[in-house]
C-alpha cells in the first residue's frame, strides 16, 4: 500500500487523522508521516487500514518474495474466497491482493480445474488491479502465454455483458501488451502432468484462442458458470 492510498482511504472514509490514528493503533504524528511518504506503510498496518477504511483488495500489500511453484490449493481457494469468488463462498476467506493471487496460480505446474476457472473471474472483477506488476512478474516466470490466454478468455466473457464494457477495454489493452511478448514454445494451462494422449487430443481439439497462445488446454468461455 502506498502513502497516497493510505491518505485517500482515510479521506474517503470521512475520518480525521486523529480518529483514524486511534482506530489504526498509531499516533496522529506517525500517521501524518505515513501519509506524507516520510515512513513506509508496513504490511501489518496496511491490513488494518484495509479493514478500517474498507479499502478494495487491490490496495492489499503484494508479497515481495516471488510465488513458489507449489502453492497449497486450499490456501489459494481461501484467497479466492476472500476476493469474493462465489465458487468458494463456503470457505473461510483469506485477504490477498488479486494480482498476487493470479500470479501465484499461473506459475503452478499443476492446478485444479476449479481454481483455473476462477482466474478469469478475478480479472473481470478487478480490472484495476496492478497490471504492470502482474505482466512484468508473469514475463519473469515465462507465464505470459498463460496470462494472455486468461485475459483473452475474460475479455470474451466481458464482450457479451454491457455492464463489463470498461473491464473489456482494459483487458483488450493488456492483451495487446502481452501479445508482443508471446512465447513460441508450447505450454499447458497449469497442467504439466498431462498425459501424452491428452496432449495429442488437445493439439487438435483446443480452441483457436488456445492455439494462438500456444497452450494445451480445453478451457472455454462458455464453460464458466459465471459467464452470461
């Protein structure tokens, strides 16, 4: 969380520095220094501010360490629940930044289908997420084709819903950016353990969109339960 987000969150919540400082558990002079950028906003304080100011998940701190290639599925599902994904509404939610959640999922060697299907929803629901960070980190992990395909799927879903016009425009811009970094090597959409038979079948039956992004996947926009 930046100092600007901290200050904007307080102002939008209609709180004075004195009242906000009390609720955040810090002194007013210290909060003033934070809002001026004279001190860094710690992760713990950012988490408290998210609750006190009722800030969106996009303001949640992004972990500095890169995600590992073996994230526990249950933890990822709870993070998706924390973002409001209806498919995991029955789980205890865990707060997380949507960009970080998407990246953690993208770099997995193998990921459950239900988790993969949730990713376009995240991109649709949080079109103002930190795209520069997500695109840059995806490139560093050679996951730009996976991200590009999911962005394209999300854009296809948004294209048929007038209420998602703004999201569709943002996704189209990101898709063009990822297009310039598209890799020629063949990959899967988080299904590296796929059998040879499955790979051969998908090479013939995958969507043209998946072929374009050099991915062996059967994911389609019309199979997403949240797509109208």
